C-alpha cells in the first residue's frame, strides 16, 4: 500500500478548502448575495418530503413571475447547466429530420446549431459578425426559403459578445405562424427587460449564476402552451433526464412523482435569489443592471477603449471590450486577478475576437463595483495609456 506524502500543507487535499475571495466581474458566475449563500445552510429536507414539495411550488411560482409567464406556461428549473437546458428544448420540441433556423453571431448561437445537428436536426444557419445581431429580416427571409422549418432559435443576450437580439420584434413577426420561437436567456433573465408572454416566446431557458445571483447548477426554463402541445405530439424518444413531461410530474404534480434526487441546497439558494428579485422589484432590478452597465461602458470609452458590440445592440450585464493592439490580454487578466482579486473573462472559442468580457450581474450590478473595476483597469493599463489613446 502506497502512502502519499504532501510536503506543502497548502496544497494538501486533506486540508479544508480555503479558496481566495474574488470579485467576479467576468461573464459568470457572479458573486451570490450573502443571503443566498446563507439559505444553503438551512436544514436539508429529502427531495420527496411533503414540506419540500411546498418549497418546489414556491420556486415555480417565483420563477413564473420572473419570466412573466402566465398560468398556462410550464415553468420549472432543471437540475443542470444552461447548456443542458438548451439541449432540452431542442430534443423536446424538435424531431430528427425537422428544420431549425438559428441566428449565429457568437459562441452560443453556434452551440445551439451544434447540439441540434447532433440530434439529427436540419440546421439553417443565418450568420452575422461577432458584435452584430442577426437582422430579423434575414431570419424571416430564411423562413420564407424554408417553410418546413419548425422553430427559430436566437440568443437574446449573447454572452460571448455583449449583443442583445431584438427579440420582441422577431416574436411579433412570428406570432401568427406555426413556427416556435426559442430564446437563450442565460444572461438576460433577472437583469434585462424580458416578458415571456408579451414577447411571444415558446421556449426560453436561463441559468442561476448570472443576473439571478445564485450559485451555478440550475437552469430555469419556460414553455408556452403551444410548445407543450407540440411536445405532447412527439413520437421520438427524449433523454430521460431532459424529459419535460417527467420533470413536470416532479415539480408541479401532487403527490410528486420521483424523477431524480434534486439538489436541495441549490433549490434553497434559488428560492432565496428569486425572493430577493421580487423584494427588489423586477423593473427596478432591470434599471439597476442597465445603469451599472451603462456607467461601466461610459467609463471604458472615456479611457479610450473600444467596445465590440454594435452600440444599438449593446446589452448592460455583459460588456465585450476590444484589446488594443500591443496589449497582452492574458497578462492584463492575470494582473487584475493577482493584484486586485478581480476576475474578468476573455474571448470564448477559437473564432473569438481579441476581447475582454466584463460582467456586472446580480449583486455586482452597481456603480461601486463598476468604479472598482474601472479603477483596476486604469491601473493595469496605465503603461499602455499612450498606445490606447492613439488607437
């Protein structure tokens, strides 16, 4: 029997975890509200405990209000990531051989297309450069060319670029058709104006670690009544863990039907995060995110930095900043982390432009955090100030 000796006690896995404190100002996760973390210390119930059932119903109702979805919508959180929620919508609402039109102008639009192809879906890509939104008229033209299409998918808030898609205008154009509308709302739910019913969305999904301000690990979804009807007509098999009908029986029906062992403490955290959303007020929360993001973006421009997104499509919670020529992107990120304890992101994927991605989400969407981030950036970039000013 071999016994491993750890000479450095700081790197020993036998020691309790003691990770450093970070100000998370990247594309997510964000720092959760302390009250959300505290909720995870409350007594744990079993996933089939009748008192737990009541908590599940409260989470569903709070989520319904956050999505602004009516009583006929199916609303629940998956015990998964946002990517799994993306895949769940595709497999529940599309059969192999059906056609999906996808707006691709960043990493996550491309991921929708990739996942769909893996499930035998025929994908029609409608593309735009990173930093731009795919124009709705091009999506509608693609639909005219492919009248057999069953669904159009867009990323409402593209986390890889900071671009907001004009979702309401697209849904208005699709409202009287049989084509479903799927929206990636991973970075918009709880931080940007979003009304599931009014915008006519059929399937929307998000995650807990961005504007909702909870730890990562759950993925809120919403399905319209017609999406549920489409789902009920399917004849192809759906992965058990992503089957919305089975999940509905656990989250909504009483008595609950066992589906999986739910992440109880994450449900507590989500419950508290949603409670905080509604104590603050949804519109007020949207305004707070908008103000903080605008404050940060104005400061970055004042310093001579260029933003990636089209100004008409720039969202507030996530800002992509072009790295000036001659500046080492990774070195700037390293200094921000080591000298200031601030995490920011870089470009995502091999085709990404040379950018930093800065996020002000959830509890971090405020002027104080924006000022802290701007001051740190100014300090780190000071040696390059003349170069930046000349760009």
